[in-house]
C-alpha cells in the first residue's frame, strides 16, 4: 500500500511538471505578488508579520477548518436530497480535492467540480449525472448569497472607498456577467427544451472540429443532460435544500469575512468590518475571472490595493493579505493535493486533465 501511494505521488508530481502552462501561469501570478512586495518593501512587510499575534492567526486557521466542515455539510444536504449514500467523513477529502483543483486551474473556481462529481459517483456508485447535479446545486447555493453580497458590496465601496470610476464600472460588468451566467446555468438545469438545444449546439461545434460525434453519442449526451435536469428539479423542490442550504451559505461567507477580520486584529489593526467585507467580496469577484490559477496574484494584488485605498498602511495590508492567502489558498491547495492519492490513479489523471 505504501509503495502504491508512492507511485501515485510520483505520477502526480510528474503530471505537474508536464503541465508547464499551468506552472507558467502560477509563476506569473506569483510574479505579480512579488512586484507588489518589492514595491512596498520586503523589510516593512517582514517587520509587520513578525509583530502579528500568533494566537489570532491560529484562530483564523480554526475558522478556516470550520468553514471546511460547513462546506461539507452544505454539499451533504444536496447529496441526501437525491438519496445518494455516502458517509460525511468521505465527503471532506473529495471537497478538498475539488478546491485544490479550483486553485490550480484558471477556471473561475470551477475546474475542480467535475473531478469532485467523478469521485463522488465512483465511491457512492451513484449515476454520474446525479453526482454532478449535487455539485452544481452546491455551487448554486454558494453563488446566490455571493451575488447578494456583491451587490451590497459595490454600493458600500462607492460610499466607504474612493475607488476610481473605471474600477467601479469593471466590478459592475463582472457582476452582471456572473448574474447572466448563473441565470443561464439555472435555466438550462431546469428547462429540458433549452438544455437539449444547448447540448445539440455544443455537439455541433465539436463535430466541426472532429467528425467522431455520431447519433448514438449525441443521444447519450442528451440522456445524461435530462438525467441531470431531473436530479436538479428534485433538489430545487426539496425545501430542506433551500431552507438549510442558503442560510448555511450566508454563514459560510460571514465566517470567511470574519477570518480576514481576525487576521487584521492579529496585526493590531481594528479595521471596520464593512471595509473588510467590501475588499474581500470584490477580490473574490475579481478572482472568478478565469485568467490566473485561483486568481493567484490578481486576488492578492487587489486586496493589498483596496486595503491601502481604505487607509490601512500598505505594509500591513500586504502582510495581512499574505497570511490570509496562506490560510485560505495555500493551506487548502496543499491539503487537497495531499489527499488526492487516496482516491487512486484515475482521480489523479482527471486532475491533470484539468491542469
């Protein structure tokens, strides 16, 4: 068993080395962060980090661990709605793998969801379309509160932070695009005719590139979409999914904002909670743009810039952002990659296809 695990870890390492494009994008993101650190002054940032209260940092880590548990509980709600039988302790590693792939791919936080659905289907023996429906429903429960928070955030940003007009317009455009994608995805998930038309249109495009698509494959794809839609309808009509899932999502977003607030407390900066919330939500929105893996560099740079705009010293802004991203981004990524070998070589292969 130890030998097998070592082989899988070597396969993962080899796959990462081969995926040079992802590595280059990650290096580009780190380069953006490095430039900002050099501009502010590494010695100033280092001095700020040394003065941080480690107990508050530990508290922020504990909050992040609690968030993992709540994410798992929310996903379990959609899974139980479809009577998929699997233990909760098995869901957390699957979730971490999905989150890690989200962080390693420039996919707008969506690259890991097919892999998460694949692992769930494999270990629960559930139909793939059902497993995928639980993941999409989970993302929907996460996105709906975020849209509400983003609308409120842009209003607060105009009031509390003196942002340039171009940045406000960019944020509004990003939010409108997110809302359109969310509505179209929801409509496609529930409307059979629209879903069939969409999949036929998608297959026609693929057929122009490759002539391997034939009627049998097209019908299989349509059947899979219809099975997915049936699963989505079951979850949407399940009151427990909405009554528990949406409040749980608001709680999760609240804890994420609290985690950032605690980190600033660690640096002896009692920043207004509304400022913390505004910057966090805006940075998350920017991170959804599929340019760099996990928004690496873009999210970090935006957080440092906006906190500085809000009056927090740039050195503290950079130090707090680095600590925050170590907890929310790097810790999550490392944990996800660490548990991936336990799901087998095929799961690792699925991951590398996404990178």
